[in-house]
């Protein structure tokens, strides 16, 4: 069972690794604004009360030189902690912070400093609870903010924008997921093994298993492009990956069977199709080869004249053929991924 889980679970979570009532909730109330001490800190984390009472964690980054020009909320992939966006001071969040942005990063329930909910969670809980509460908090003091994410976090970012179009300036979506497609010979057996899987699955442990006695699943599925220093591998696996409930994994498994991902009874395509604002789509072709679920073109669901596409393609002169974590934490990512993405984001987030 372990080998089958190692085959499917990381692939599912690389793929995934997904207003008015909330504005009236504790997370969106004016009394829940940042204190003066928090405002002065360049980095700060705070408990985030969600609609169902589960405590998530919200990180806030202020630019070191002067007041921020704009605000963005970043959502990590499901099965990842905020370290995927800020690993020891490196990553997309610190880069945007030093580029003059006020940056918020949510850490999903069950990950990092956030509360582990009894009974796990469904993907809807992350969108309706954590993401909506984080959006309400991050947008308290600005008429519009940008939202962004990676993998399933990018999907949630697009869904937030579609729900709050008047309050979102732009979306930055890195490898967004629309419909998982995980057809393979081992899929049926892997799906069967979920029936006897424990309630929570530790991705850090599962991805430590070797494939054919050569490389680990973590190297193959998450850090497969040569852009991450070898010294960071073990630490990244331990800190960037989070335990995930088998309940949420079953949702993605069902979506893989049906080739259609639904949240709250609505297809993801329907959810994000309502967003008509400016969008930056960032794709890594290597991930499209390893994880064909990304090949479903989200750009076909959005207005062509409101989107910009950044393809991280080694044929275009990049040093790496970026994969999932490489585009976030690779040694050359600041110059080859973050800088061009930030430039486009500045142009579209008016």
C-alpha cells in the first residue's frame, strides 16, 4: 500500500501539488485589524479565525523601504506550508515584499502553525474558510488587492477573484488546476489503497521513499529540474510539505476518475469562468509533462484580451526547465521567474 500511495498522493497534491457573509464574520470585522506593533513589523504572523472556527495562520510582509504600493494575497498549493513561498527568506513572498508590495500568505489548516482540524478537511473548507477569511483580512484597508497562488492555490485565487471582482485588481496563477487527469496503469490500485489509508497522510514521509532505488519521490515530483541546491532537499521536504487528510485526497481521486473537479457542487471551470479581470498565467512545461492534469488550458476559460501568459521554457533561454518547486524556490527563480512575473503583475494590477 505504501508504494501505491507514494505513487499517487504526491501527484495529486502537486496538481492540487484549490463574500458578504465572510465580511461580516470575525475575520472580516474592523475590530480585527492589525495592531500598531504588527504594522511596524516587516514580517508578522497572526491567527486567522475562519467561518467554521478552525484557526488558520496568516503571514504579513511589509516592504522595508517605505509604505507598500500595493497588496497581494498568496495561496500555497494544497499539501504545502507557507515555506513553499518563503523558505528561509527566499521565495516569491520575500521577492514581492522587497519589490514594494504588502504581501499576505495564508497557511492552510493542518499545515505549519495552523490548527489541525478534527476529522480533517474537504477542499471546500480551504476555499470557503481559510481563503475567504484571508482575503477579508488582507483587503480590509484597500479598495482592491491582487490575489495569487500556485497549483490548487492558484485555482482558489481565481475563484476568489470571480467572487469578488470589484475588490480584486489582478490574479497571478502559477500552474492552476482545472481538471485532474491522472490516467496511468497504477492509478486503479492506488485509488483502491485509499480505502485503507490512515486519516492523515504525511507527504514528507511518503515522498522520502525511493523509486527503483535511485531517486526519491520528492526529487522526481517536486524538485526535478536541477534548480534547487542539494543541501536544501531534506529541509524542503520536511518544511515545505504538510500532512493532508485522506478525505481531501479522495476528493481529488474522484475528480481524477471523472476528469472533473468540483467544489461545493460547482465545477472549477464554472467557478473561475466568472472572472473577467486581468490575469497572469504562469506555466512550467516540465510540470505539464509530469502532471498532465495541468494541460487543461485554464486560459481558454478567461477573456483572451485580459490575460498574459508567462511560459517557463528552457528553449526561451532559461537556465532550467522548471518544475513545481523549482519555479518557487530554484536558485535562479528570482531572475527567471519572479522578476518577469512581477513586471507583468505591476502592469496589469492597476
